[in-house]
C-alpha cells in the first residue's frame, strides 16, 4: 500500500479530501481532535444547511458514514498531531495517542473557532439569558425543541438578530467579514417565522452580504415571502427593563436613536481563526496570514498550497468559508497532494 | 429635506413653561426650554400589513432602501422634503408618528411612475404613496381635499344613474365643501348661458335639472357596482382594523344591549 496522506481535521473539508483520495485508491489517515467526525456542522448541532436546506446531520452525517466505512481511510479521533517532520513524500508525524504516521503529504483541514460573544459584553451575552448566538438557535431548531427564550421557555414575539458580532470590528481585532453570517441569519429568520408566524424578526445590519445566488434565495426571499425586517443600525448596547431585553442604537436611515424592547436577541457570530492555529503553524512549520488564518502559498496556480511544500490546506482553516466551498477545497487539496506524489502517472 | 440635513432638534420637541419655579427660583419663559427625547421606543408592527392591504401597497415589504425612487422622483426635484424612500422605510418599520409629521406632503405624488420603473425590487413606490395617502384618509389623519370630495360626488352620481348631470354635481360639491352657490363667477356664467345658448339646448338643460337623466336598464349595473364598492371598502376597513375601532367607539358611546352587540 502507498504511504498515506495525513488529513488533519474531520470536518467537511477533511471528509471530502479523505473520500476523494479513497475514490482514486489513495489511503489516508484522518486525525480529529474531538471524539467524533463531522466538524462544526455536527459538533455544534447545525440545523438546515445553506443552500440545499438539508439537515446537517443528514448531509454531513452522510459524509461521515462514507469515510467511516471506507477501508482506505484510517480515522484517529480524540487525537492531535504533536510533531511533524520530513520532506514531501516522506513525512513522519507523531500523534497525541502515541501512534505515529509515515505520510507522503499532509492536508490541513483544521477549520475555525466560533467567535465567543463574551468578548462583546455590551451586547449582553452572558449577562442576559435571552441573548443567544446563532449556534444556540441552530441547536434549538435541530433538536426539535423549537425557538424559545432560555429564561422561561416562552415563545418569543419579537426577535432581533445582530449581524457582524465578532466580524468587521477593529475594536476586538477582527477585521474580516465572516462571509456566511448574513446568509445564515436570513435563513434563520425564515425558519423562526416559519415556526412562529406571530413572531416578528428584525435584522440589524451594517451591510447585507448574501453574495452570489444567495441574494434571491435568502435576502430577497426573507423579505418578500417571510417579511423579515432589515434595519441599518449598529447596536450600541443590549440591556433589560426587567421584563424584556432592550436594544439601543441608532436607526441610521432616519437618524433617530432607538430603544426597542425584544424577547430574544441573537448574535450572528463570526468565524475566528482556529484557536489552535499558532500551535498548528509551529507544529507543521507553516505561515499564518495577518489575521491568524493559515496562509495560502499560492493565490491562483495551486490554491491548496501552504508556505511549506507537501503541506496543503482546505476549508475554513484559511479564512471564513462556506460548507460547500470547504468541501470543494477538500477535493482540490486531495488532487494537489495526489499530483505531488504521482507526477509520473499524471504525465503518462 | 434630505435626512442627513435634518436638524436633530425639532421645533415641536421644544417645550417652554410660561410659569415655572424650581427650588424657589423663577425660571419661566426661555430659561425653562426643554428638548423632548427623540428616541423611538417601539415599532408599530401592524403598519406594514395595513399598507400592504391597500391597493398599491402590496409590495412595500420588498424595499431595501436603495433610494432609486427618491432619486427619480419628479416631486422630490421640486420639494426635497418629498422623500418616498423615507416613508416606505417608516411604513416597513412602523414608525407611525414620523409618518404623521409628513401627512401634508405625502399626497403631493403626481403618479408619474418614474419610481416604478427605477425600482430594482418592484416595490412600486407610486402605489405605496397612493396606499399611504389612502391610509391617512381612512385613519382620519387628513381631511378630504376638495378634489377628493368632487370625485365622491361625481362617482356617486355615475354609480346611481349611469351618467351625471352637471348642475347637480356642482350643487352637491358646493354644499359638501360648505361653499355658497352665490359666487359672482357662477352667476355671470349662468347669465351668459341664458343669453347666448339656443332655446332648444336651454330647454334640454332645464329638463335635465328637474328630472335626473339615467341610463336605461342601469339598475343591474348599479347593483353590481355597489356590491363591488362595498366589498372593497369593507376589505380595507377590516385590514386597517377600523370596524373594530368603530364597534369599540359605539360600545363606549351608547347603551347598546348585549343582544345587539352579539348580532352585529
């Protein structure tokens, strides 16, 4: 058997890379630090995914099963890569569970970390139980319990979704757009309106970035079919009047201060670089770009390259990324690694 | 006035006390000028649905505030205070008090429909302006304009008889708008008509004034039109919650028995 390709991270990108390699007869070792495969969509309990509307447990769960049942994929869960050395075609890695892997190449699919809303204390997360994150609402929906106020379990009559929480904010060192939150929020607003038709949903935004084909499917549809209301305002603070949350800010389009009562406030949290990225960078001897994501070695010629030959990257490890694009990048990285190993076959 | 040029302090938000003594110090007059808060403390969530229920307002919820309507607006070019984008926003968000501030200029829309063709989202701003004017009227925020009264008098006669008789239209219009028929220009017009019109035509006019002309076989059409008008009016009043308001007012006002209330 060939030397395996080491895939670090068992989320959408890693699962796609492992599957793609197995399809062409290349074996791989998937190292996942958690006790389960699936990455953020499974571990964080996402509900229905953009753009297909399939449940995460079906769509990503299917990818997990496919990899789990493949004899060409060796899955190591609850394990991290502790050391990594060697040359393209002859790397050796030692894992935290004591195993060692001789690998021909490595693909980093180490993903991202959800922004922790506690870092924006003025928006009330951690202070008021009815201030929640998009991840929590995803879990309310995917668990089948429905969208309820955590404080007393009541059905909210009015929900505010605050965009750009942990994104586009120099105050907290997050200068990037997390790319997916606008679309996720529009999708979530529609899901809330579908479950609770009497509940009004307001989205407070700085810009709406439901790019590409998401424009009509999410932004327009949420307005036209679900009457979700979009208000251009950066919220100053979330407080409470003892009964309801009170959202304060300026409605920039009418130049008026607002203090509006809400039952529930949802933070559309952004994507931080994986908290382990500095360790990962030193272990694998690769560069990070200035925001802290894995730096790509090549913008056009081979987008899966990192700064080190033989170490490739895919998915949200190199910046905020959608699930479907992470999967595509997983495929691309698999092909890039394969091309490095078998140049002769590629020419033949 | 464009939003960004509006003063943050509005004259109506300034209050001054003629007589005010604080801690034994007389601060009457301009010493006691206060600025009331401009803070919006709640949204009227019914507003968007009410406008959407009126003809023309159906697509109001689509607006994303690009300003194409205001940029293309004929009236805005003359009166910068006329800002359809702003009002559409207020409707969507339900800032009713803000809309009422502009109730005297909203009706200035000339229905040129340039906005209809400029709008990238098919909001049909011209229709929204129409619906908004109608809403202001139905809710009793504005008095009917003379031209609106004229339209009423005119269409009532058409609905009733299938045609109009000018003299009768004039009479009723003057009566409903509280104007005297004793207008110098009207008297002069009548005098000249008597002097110059052929006798045959004068006779016809006189007869028409005495016996209202009607289209033969009109009763079927009249019934159909009245039914339709009634239906439409009912629909609008229900959408705006006006029937409930009227019922509530009746209950408050007079001794209506429980039985009658249940039947209505």
